[in-house]
C-alpha cells in the first residue's frame, strides 16, 4: 500500500479514487489534485513512481487542509460557536440538529435512541 501523508491508500484502485481515502478530500478535490500533479486520474496507485507520489504530496500540502489538522479546525469552529452562545452553538451543546431540521419526528441520529418516559394513564385504564 502506498502512503500519502501518513495514510495508507489502496493499490488496486485508480489514484483519483484512492485519494478520497484521505479525510478532507472528495471526488472534486481528488480530480483537481491529479490535474495539478500532472498525473492520469485513471492510473492505478501501484503503478505510480515515488516521484509522482511526491508530487501528489506536495500539491496536497500546498493547497489542502486534511486529516488531523482539518479535524482540529472543525472542532475549534464548533467550540467557538459554543463559547459565543449563538443558536448553532446551543444546538451543538444540546445534541440537537443544527441546520434547521425538524425534531418532532426524525432527528434520531442526533438525539440518539428513544428514551421512553413514564406517561399518563390511558382513559381505559382509569375506568
């Protein structure tokens, strides 16, 4: 397996697909990296030379924020929102959807599994 910036990328796939294994690089950025590094996007990763891999690495380091640095940047942005007590920050703090989604139904991904609350007695049970 080839290593780019500390991440193993698969050998048997096209380089444009292999680059998406890096956190912070999607399809569009992977294609742009291949163009900037002057590498054929359909070339298999195992066929690349060390010099071509070095060119890819320099392009990524120069133009993109990836992996640990990107994760740190995202968490700092969320922490800033929490610190200034804005609406989005309070939604992050409460673990609720941040971007305006409804919460009466759905939103189970953010809210977690349902917690049943001991409710009122039914009308039939009261008779």
